């Protein structure tokens, strides 16, 4: 797990609040949960939002519960603890391991051009999550955004027109940003990304392949 002092680019309050309230798309939830496993600062902020939500729940009218609600909840807690126990030594953070397994070596990458590879994860249709593999020194084609794109660095680092992003850092991009991410020259970069709309590529080849590559 990365030292929180090494993480310079964090989640904003809007995302953390949406995560606590359970209103984010599954793909965005995955980004947030994975970052929280890596970042002490954002995890503490998330706990604070959870506490506020708990206070608000106390003010709501009481709801009837089924007779087996307690036993189902205890079973869920037990299963969750078992998952964390088996995956705690994984090179992939626990929330992401539930989607791709515990080893980067087992991921079946698909080439998307210029040496970059990806794997699209199975999430709800409201947003798309994918892993990106960018070889050292390689670039992702220059593009803009029709919606929101979140990118979490899992290995290596990349830079674009705004900043450098290393392990644990999150870049939040919207319609106002056009960029050309480039992996550091000395190490391959692996990122977890989530988008709620197709990217807007500036060159013709990525635009041609976009439909087939789900980007």
C-alpha cells in the first residue's frame, strides 16, 4: 500500500460524498474504493462522510425488517472478511481484485494501438471501467472528454499537460481538458480508468477504432 505522503492528487469531496451516499456508477465506485485502499487521507475523509450519513439515517423514520435480516447481515460480514483475508497479500488492491483477480500477470490484455493495451471490466452500463497498460515512454492518443474520466495509477507513472501522476494518484478530467498522457520513460504504467461517456479523439485512427474498442 502506498504511503499517503507520496500521493499528491486525491479524490474531491463530491466524489467521496457520492461514494458514501451510494449514488455513483459502479465504475466510479470501483475507482474510489481502490484509491481509498491506497490513500490514508482520502480514507479518513470518506469515514467522516460515512459518519455524517449515519447521523442523517438516525433522523429517518424506522423501517420494518425481515426476521432473517440479522442472520443475512452476519453472513455478508463473514464472507467479506474471508475475501479480505485471502486477498490481503495481493499486488492488486482488494476492491479491484474482485474484478480481475490477484495478479497483474493473469490479466488478458487487448491491444488498442501505439503499444497501449486494455481490458474492459464488467460493470453496470452507466459508466465503463478499464485497465490500461501503457509501455514506458509511450503515449495515449491525444483526446478530450464528452463526460467525466477518472484515472487511478496502479503502477509506474504518467504525465500530461496538467501534471505528473504516480502510484495512488487520481486524475479527474472533464469536458474542459484535452491531453496526451505519456508513461514515464523508465517504467511501464498501469492505470484503472472510468468514463461515463466516450472519449473525443483528435486523430482519425482512434476515432475509427473507438466503436470496436469501447473507448
